[in-house]
């Protein structure tokens, strides 16, 4: 298998990552590490950065760290990218360390949601942080994506802010916040970012960077897949869209309590203050009727009249129309999916209604297949403050060749030298545990078709499996051999963010693009 052979059949009508004309700054070449100081910039011959990425993690130049993947991908497109890692958020001064970015800020809370990173499930403050040198806690603020975005705006208010990462992906619509035990607004509203990139962002970030480099106003960049932004209700760019209510996609229903799988039916009924007497009586009645029917058939058989009895007892099935559904006359002309937007229940509605909250999230999950997903919109505020959070359909998955391109970028495969101890080592007091865990592992695929309710991978990376080629994987093994200190010849892991689904996909592109199921394995394994 070579890099040009795609594993998934998914139709990808998207501009290839390698087809863009490189930005003029490509003449500066490749940096050994993306700069974190003005001194490093000067050494590279830079007078400014085109893009500055602010992250809640320590900068590790490795493809398992989001800031490195996005930074190296933008560098590959010719842009000068700087990194501000774990800045002091008490003021905007730390955000001015590399000067004013020419194009935009890229903001991420890091590889983990900042609240999970800082607090335990009991809401106790953690004493460690695996993404910080020395495993030191307290190097990032609560809700880091919001705080960093606001500080970037404070530092240089006329520079666009583009937010991304797992924290942004999972909070793109009104969402339940465990830490405050309430429903919060979309992070797009609270962070006041210009654009939110959700899911795997390589395709979107490259397009946005090139469009901004051509001096296109960020307010006009509203058509990139995998992005979310605030739209005023009187915004002219919303013209030409067909709006449909979310209840046409999914019918809200009562929220039923979870059943204890270890209880019998009688025990469950007793717990709810009822009994199974009615059910038992019904079952007894059914059994009696079956016995009576059997007796009649036996008597009829003795009289050679079996066919007449069966004909009398068996009635044809009749279908009755659901009276709750609207009556439609004639052929219905549906609007094109690529110009259809589904209106979710508003923030004010879902924050106080559990049924509508569950309904809104179910619709979000139903619209995750890039092959048929439609745009979503959710109202926030009323009156003069009313605005819509608009979500474009998910990004088109990367091809195998594009996955290879992402993982073949010139990563140093090590933490930034500024974190090293006096001996230039990262293995002792300044060790970064998250890097230590993955330094000899290889990511070979993305996505997950499990659709488990307890997991967020599908909501972030999607259900379509994106796999690398064998040649690219072997090349990375050789890269580890040549670059990573302490490698003994053992690769600790070959896999992805979930179970190993390498090279798995649907039987045909038509099935894969049209599927609306949230899971390929529940309630049963899909035959396709």
C-alpha cells in the first residue's frame, strides 16, 4: 500500500492540503523548533510571526500534540508560526512576547479540557499536570480557551482570534458544565472568538490562513466546513439558506430513567412503587387464549376443517397512519442539504428543559457524517443582544495521502529546549509525563465508529476512519530510531485515540456518505 491509495471510500470533494500555493515566507525554511521567544525569531531571520499559537500545554514538537501538528502544518504552507505555551494569564503582557501576529491568533486550551486537567471528578484541585514540565499543576487557568482568547484580544484587539482544540469542539453549542452544574452558553459566545474550528482542523486552518493572507476579512469567512461563529440575526450572509426546525429531524420525548441491568422486572417495578401483577395477568390471558385456539384447531382437525378455522382466526395486518404526523399532499420538494440549516432549541430553552437539551444534543450527533450533515444554528440571547451561533457541517476527512503529509512533517519529536535541565535532558526534574508516555508510540488512524455515549471522540474526530499508509508508519518508526533518545527498538503502541480501527470502513462510498446511524456497532454490528 502506498500513500496515494486511500483506505476509506468516503468521497472527498475538498481541496487537497498539498494544492495550495505556499505563502511567501516559505523562503525562511523549516525551523528546528517553532520559536517561543524573540531571540529564536531573530535567529531564524524573522521580524514577526504570521500566526501565533497560544496553548495550555507545554510545547512538545510531536504529532501527538495539537499545537505541534497545527503549527507544523501552517509552517509547511509557508507561514511563520510562533508558540506561546502556558502563558501567565493574569495580564496581557505575556501574550505580547512574540509581538503582533500578522494574520491571526490560534488559541487552544491544550490536548485536554482545562477543567478536567485541573480538577478531579470530586471537584478537587489536582496536584499534578501531565502536560507541564516537572508534572507541576496550576500552569493554566480554568476554562483556558475562554481566558486565552480574551487576553489575546486585549493584547492586540484588531487581530482575529481563531479558537480550536478539544475544549472548543465539545462546547460548540449550549452544553452542560459539570463543574458549575448548569448549562453554559456556546464557547463561541463566551470566548468572543472570530471563528471556532471543531474536530480535526488541518483542512480548515490551512484554508483560513491562506484566505486571511489574501486580506479577506474574517467576518466574510463563513463557508468553511468545521467552523462555528456568531451571526447576528440581521446578517445578510445568511440569505439563501433554508431553515428547518430540529423537531423535523428528531422528535423530543420524555427522558426515561436508566434501568439497573442487575434487577429483575419485578424488582424494577417494586422500586418504582408498582408491581408486575398487571403484566402477569396479561401474560396469563395470552396463555389462556393460546390454549383455547390450540383446542379449537385440534377439534377442527378431527373434523377435516382446519383451513376454515385458520382463515377465521387469522386476520390480515392493517397499517394505520400516525395521526400526530402532518398531512402532506403531493410530491414534496426538499431544499438542498448543502443550503439547509437546522435550528436547534435556543440556549434559553435548553438551559431549563432537560428534554430539549437532550434533543439538541441528539440532533448534533445525528449531523456528524460529513457526507450528509447539515448546518446547525442555535439562538443565544433575546432582543438587542440576540445572536445565532452558526455551525457549518463537519470537516471532510483527510485522505490517506493527506494523513501521511500531516505525520511526515519535520517534527523534532521532543519538548522545546527551553524545558531542558542543566544537562540538556528532559528525563528528570523537567520531564513532561504526557510526552514520556507517547515518545515511542505511533498514531496510525483517526476517528471512531463506536458512538459510545460516555465518550467524546466521535463528536470531535467523527465516525469516518482516517488511516495512514504503511510506508508512512514505517518512516515514523525510522524517525523515532534516529531522533528519540533512549529508543531501544520497541514501539510501545500502534493505534489511535480509540480501539484499533485501522483501515476499517463501509463497503461502498454511497453507504458511508449516506449513513445516519450514530454507531456502527450498537445495537448490533452494522452489516455494511
